[in-house]
C-alpha cells in the first residue's frame, strides 16, 4: 500500500468518526444520530469515548435533554472538518485533471423530486461515472437551502425564495402547485379549481413540504389552516398510494407524479392562485465553496434537465 492509499485510508476512518460527531452535534442525541446514520448507538458512543480518551478532553456535555458540544468539541469539529474537506478537495481536483473519475456528491431536495426526476438523472450520470457516489436526502423547502448553508450538501433542489448571499441559483423552472387526484374523483374533470371547491371532499396533506409565507397564497394558507385532513403523512410515497386509491385530493407540483399524470392514472388540476401558479423550482449551489468536479458535473446535468422541463412546460 503506497503513502497515498495509506493517507486516504487513514483519513477515511477519521471521516467516519467526524460524521458521527457532526450528526450527534446536529441532532443533540446519540440515539437520533444513530437512527439517521443507520448505525448502532453503541458504535457511535464507543467512537466518541475513544476520541475523548485519546485527546484527554470531553467533546460533549451530556444532559438529560441531550448532548451539547463542549468548547473543545466545537474546536475539534471545526478544524477536523476543514482538514478533511480540504484534503477531499485536493484529491478531487487532482482527479479532475484526469477527468471525472470519482467523487462524492451530496444533494438535498424536496421529496417529490426523489420519486422520478432525481433517480432518472442520477441513474444516467452514475452509469457514465461509475466511481462517483451520491448522498441524496429529502428535505423541506427551506431546510434544503439550510443544508447548503451549513455545508451538508453540494446541491439543493427546492422552491425559489429570497436567499442569503451564501447560495447561488443556477437554474429554475416554473412549477406550480395544483390538486392531484384519481381520475374517478368528482373534481377530476375540472380545468381550474378554487379552494372553495374542495368543501365536502377529503383532503390529504404532507407535512413540511410547501414554501413559507409570503409565497403561499393567503387563501391557500387559510384553507390549510381551516381544513381537517383525512390523511396526514411526511411520506409522499404513502400519499401517492392514498391518492391512487381515490381517498382524497392532495396538493403537489406535477413533477412528482409525471408518469401517472401522463398515463392518465392520476389527474392534476391547477389552482386559481396567482402565487401558486408562479412558483418556481430551482437548483442552488453554495457561493462560498468552489464545487468539486463531480458535484459541478452533476449540477450541469440537473440544470440541463430543468431547462428541458422549462422548454416543455
């Protein structure tokens, strides 16, 4: 094993520990971090205790309400994170001179994109670049931007809202929210729906999926606040089955249900709401970090697909 392989192996082991530390600090709990990372709580706790023993300092204060980084823990997390990021960037830039051969791309996106759009786009990209790995997570609209700002994602796909200087919008496509329902639903034959039209009909709601005020129509916000949904879930996949069963109407963009709408299995009807009609879905990248070659290439691929959607809208 040469020095480069040894260094990469050494740092990759530290990267695993860093990931544990970051997630515990983020979640405030070993149990929650373990659930997120799909790792045994005991393994995470053992690694934290080992690092604390090696350094001779406590990294976390353990309280009944959770775990909080100590000043030493904050310093360690910041410096080790910077070191690993810079090393990964060095290797990626060297690799980039030889073309995109490897890399790890982190994406945060509203979860309707995880049904068809991202699997298709990333599947094609992965077939061309077999050493590139991906981490894709579903996120609420504002949370997706937060993942970029916090350095946890290279790319965010979410609704376009005013943003901070820390993120840059590369491309966007008009993506209005409408009513999705089974073709047998009494409202399925309509070409436009007002919120009053849903009175007496079962409504389905997904948690934490819509943009925040003021981008929601006032009437829609009032409707959401006054209606009692028949089903509420944070899983779009579950709601898709409920919609297909004809058990209610849900409110989404067309993109998450494109195949079903095209085949006639589901119906999408626009809402009489100027604001919801003008909503746009955008691709964001960080402004304060130069994208690594693999992430930059994936961003170009996704921008191209968004522009193709715009052209056919």
